[in-house]
C-alpha cells in the first residue's frame, strides 16, 4: 500500500480491494462498501420497499456491519428497522455481546429487543451435545422467527457473509448433499404459515470487507471468539485460499450457486407444527423444544448427582 492513493479523493489509501481494483482511504471506504451492499440488495431484490425488517445482531463484526448498512438503506427503501439480540447465557461472552449491541443500537438510533434464552428454560452451556454450535443455531433461528412472527415483521435479516455461503456450498457439493443448495438464496421466502422470510444482504460481502468497514466507521463490535466455537473452519480456509490465488472467486461462486438455487426452486417437505410450542417443526416436537427437554433432563441428573455427593459427604 506504500504511496497508493485513494481513487475517490486522492488521499493516502489504507486498503486495496483486489476484486474491484480500487484503493481507498479510511474516509471513503464506508460509502464504497455501502454502495456494494445496496447494489446487491437491488440486483437480487433481497429487500423490498416498505418492509419491516428485524435485524439479527450478535455483536460480531458481520452483524454490526449489517445493522449500520441497513440504517443507511432505510431511508432509500423506506424500511422500518428493529434490532434483535439473542443472549444465549454463555457467561461473560454473552454479557459483553449484549453490551456491544446495546451501544450500537443507541448509536444507530434503532429500537432494540433483547431475548434471553434463559427465559425459555435453559442456556447454551447447559446443552449436552457434541456440536454445541448446532444447538446455538437452533436457538437463534427459533427465537428470531418467533419474535418476528409475533410482531408481524416482513423479514428477518442476518449477517451471513460471502465466506459463509461459499464454505457452506463447497462443503455440501463435496458431500453430495445437493438438496441443501436449494436453501442457498439471499432471500428465502417463508414457505409456510408462521415462517418469516429470511434475507442475507451481505451474501456477496466478505468477512474482511465487513471488518474494514466497521473499523473505518468506528462502530463497536466484539472481536472475542465464542468459547464453544471450533478452533478453525477448514472449509472457510479452503475457499479463502482459493480467493488469495484468484481474487473475486468467492463472490462469483456464491452468485453462481444462488442462480442455480433460484432456477431449481426450493422443494418443501410436509409441514408440521410442534405439539409443545406450536412453532414450525419437521417432526411432532420441534428442535428447540427437544433442546429444552434435553437440558431439563440433564439438569435433573446433575441435581441428583449433587444430592448424592452431599449425602456421602455427611
């Protein structure tokens, strides 16, 4: 970057986007980034005018970038925004995440709703599963859809990135799970009563671009890694390695897969509703209620063990 000049204003550049062949200074970077998101939203009709948008914000760089950019787009598309944050009860990590989101919502002047998983009878640390991230995803999807449905939002917006989509697509192609590619769309319409449309406005933006944006805008975000997250994501490492050798690979790859998914149409399995909570389910009991029941059983077992130890101690 030595001696490079910003293409917009001529000042010293701080970053060069190889994909777009442009160098930018810190002051010009945010507007360029927001224009890219706006272009994606309009090209793929990810958001429509006058929609009520529930923005899911975890506190990480990607969801923070999403909230800030949608705030910028709100006046252009006449969008109504509200932020939802899910506190998963992961000790200090969740407390710090909530604090960041509260600060962001105040800064952006967007209404905020915080949902605590503990209010539904359990927390993520209480879940006994080998893949805890799966439980986390189940809880987030359930609570976001539930709140959006109850409060009549048109769409739920999440900060899924180009990295996420590329890694997901490549993993499922390699595994022969081609039916999963049908879910690979920047706008997934609600397919049944009670299912709110999901949108991913950042599906063409990389995690690196999101980080540069939030830093340039001086937005609060949590850089800490979740204590339950795996040490590395091998599929993301693969797509990023290809990106390093072929600039623009991830963006073009996800665009191509999205076109295939849109042309194929999404097949919908028979719809059921949970006998316990009434939400959408693939069986008689939804995945969220199964998690809750599993946690209750685990806590009962733990309590029995504690009582046994106390008896032996006396």
